[in-house]
C-alpha cells in the first residue's frame, strides 16, 4: 500500500516506480510475494504468538511444530536460491515482513514464548546470514532502515515486564514426548541433547 498510494509524495529519486528492481513489490513477483507472505504471516509472524498464548497443551505443541517447520522452509528457500534474499537479489516485501519476527526471535520468542526447539543463530545458518545482511545494510536501497527500526533494549524490557507479571505463572517446564521426538527428527544438530524444555500447562 505505502509504496503505491504514497509514492507520488516522495522525491522523484526515492519513488519506487523509478527503481530498477521495481521496489519491494515488483509486478512480475507480486503473486509469488503474496503467496509467501500468507504462510509467513500465519505460521511465523503470528505463529510465535499462537505458540506463546495457547489455549491448551495440544495447541502449543501443534503451533510450535508448525512454526519450526516453516522456519525450516525458509532455510531451504535461502539454501536453494542463488541470490541473497528470499526472492532474488533485491529486497522484497516478503523479506520486510519476515524480518521483525526473525530479529526478535532469539532475544524474545525463544524464551518468553517457549519457541525453543531451535535458535536462529545456532540452527539456521542461512537465515542468520540473511538477518545479519539486512541488519547491517546501509546501502541506498535500505538507507539503514532495518537497523534503525530495532531497539533491543525495548525488547528486553518488555520481556522482563511480561515475565515478572506472571505470563507463564500457570505453566511448568518439562519434556514432552511428542515434542522431543520432533526435535530428534527435525534438527540437524545436537540441540535436543542439551536439555531444552518445552512449556506444559500445569493441571
């Protein structure tokens, strides 16, 4: 919406319509971007909240498994692609929408929302590389927007606030057979042997 509806308000040299790559939503990739955005939002962006605020233990387990299967899918996309971003050399709307969840993942969602089957920096090397490239990018294409948009102190403060107010006061930590079997099958590292716990709602 922003790159189309408000493009005319920008200086000519910054308008998306004049960019060689077509901006974040180039017409020839629009359908592919929209399809990718749909599952990224449902299973990753919103998936961390589905896992973090479940109604039942089964709800937690199904959502956390779907989340990590989707992160595996992103890792595979980056592995198969010859370019540095999700849909090619240039940054698209799909990269922009995925970034906020990934940049917060290890800092917030892994611990606070019990999305702890894997970590981005340890278990997803291609996603980690993609994340670092976006974060430190200060090229004309991004003008440092990714780094400027993230305040890790605020994320940490929010984590402390939520945890200190008993967000998971009715939960305990233990291993769950179904989740552990998924870890053993899904991860290519030895993360499952390091004593990671999953959330189980106390009865």
